[in-house]
């Protein structure tokens, strides 16, 4: 086959899916027949219903765009379980195109893993699939569509599995699901990245990271750029995509209700973004990290943490007296952030992360070193003189 024909065949199903996406979904299940989100939680069996559908949503606050939702929500509702439960999750596909749900980080029988054409058949348009699996672990996890670019359009939610025996007694638990949002069709974004077309440069311009000769000279980065150009390294950016908004539970600003000063909070943070690493940092002292990807860790106090895509981290927080504390997630390229506030009174804002010097790669990589003071002391790195460190890009 000619290359052009192969490309056309590859592109056809994509066009089909998104053409339908524009028209909105059809519900083959009458609304009256819909079961409640949580149908049953007796005898160790916890049964949920998820309804996947097309929608229009104004997430960025700038314009309404086509999006995908579960039970009418972006993000999808949180699924709560206890270790030892059996999860029974009915996924109802109300769209005209297929879907799938993958349970990220859960240990389960392969056929319930939800990766279409690999472990589980896709959920057909108008169809339904019931996932049944035992929960043999505890912690913070999440779920998302594993079909095309549906996750980027809104199909993601949190999973919390309580341990049989709690390792921390707290006054409140709170889930913070972080994400990034583009008002563009995600397929358009992917095309821009693949073809290296002007749109991807436009993303840099929008973020103020476009490289020009005068900026390179101004930031003393010309020599560095020439050196890296010689090695065929493209100009630096930390994230190739421009996002209209960074979100905490689907909003730019989130808050934890019903807290008293001195209350202990277990904050479960999930990075459900498409391509954003987040710095996590707070407005009052260090953050106490107690769990990572569903596994308890030896508690460690940190100033800030760089969180990768799909990771989860749990923190222990104390509500300050007569103050509001900000817990901030700043995109690694410092093009924006989402905030969580808790407590009452004057706000202890998180100190802004300085913008990286993308005009000088060596300098930028130095500034990105994440601060893990405890760990560094254990390894004897505390006394290291960074000015003498040499790094090859
Ligand atoms: Cu995943």
C-alpha cells in the first residue's frame, strides 16, 4: 500500500470518533432507568454505576467546549472502598463511540484492567460492562478512560481505599485531584506536537518562553544555545503544551470545608493531568509526606515536591490557628497553578516558584533540583558544593 493510503486508513477512525463527539451523545438508557451512583455497600460488596457521556463544559472560564463527563461531572465522582471489599463497577457508555475505564495502580485480575484491545474489550456505544474485582490493597489511586484522548477531555476520577487498620488517626480526609485543561480539541494538540507545526511554537509564545536572539543575549544564553544547537538539542521548554487552566478537583481554587483550628487532615493528592508535572508547595512551613502511590512511606518533611503525571502522594496537614493556608500545585514550567485553601483567617500564601531560565539549559537544570533535605543529609550530600557541580545536558 502507498504511504498516503496507510496514513488515511490510520486517520479514518480518529476522524469518525471526533465527528461524533461534536454532535453530542445519545442516551440509549432512559434517564428514569438510571441507577444511583452508589447502589449498594453491604456485605463487603461496593457497587457503583458510572454513566459516560458527551457534554459541553466551560472549565477554563473562557469558553464552552465539547468535553466528556461521568455522571455529569468533571472530574468523575470519587469511588470509596475499604481494603478487602469487592468492587462492582457498572460502566454505562451513553456515547456514540466506544470507551474504556482503566483503574490506575490497582492490583486486579488482568481481564478487569480496562485497557481496550489488550486486557478488556472496549465498552461499545450504548453498551455496558460490569467490572468485578477484589480490593487487596489500600491507598490513593485514580481511574481514567484508556480510549483515544478521552482522558484529556474529562474522563478521570479518584479512588480511595481505606486500610483495614488505619495508620493515621485524622479529623478529616480530603482528595485533591489535579489536572490540566486545554480549550482546544486534544487531537489538535497532539497533531501540533507530532508535526512540530507553528501551533507548538504558539504554545511557547503564549507562555512567554519563545526564544529570540535578543532574549538569548539578555539572558546570557547565546553561547549555551549555540552549544546545544551543535548537539541538535532544540530550544528548551519544560512542557510543550499551553493549558488554559490548571485544576484542583476541576476548579482553579478549591477549599476544604468544615475544619477547626488544630484539626489533622490527610490530604490525598493525585496528578491526573495529561502532560503536566506539578510542584507541590504550601504556605506554612514544610509538608509532611506519608504515602506515595498507595504505599505508606517513612514520614518525611519537605519544602516542595515535584509530582509526575499519574503519581499520588498523601500528606498530613494541620489546620493553622486564625489563618488560612494555601496548598499550591504549580505547573513545572510555572505557566500557572491551582490552589487548595483550608482554615479561616488571613491567608498564608505559598511562595511563588520562580520562572525557570529556559534560555540557559545548564542554569535551568540546576534550579530544578528538588529539595529533599532529609534524604540529602542521609546520603552525605548535605555539604555538597553545587557551584562545583558539572552537568552534561
Ligand atoms: Cu493510568
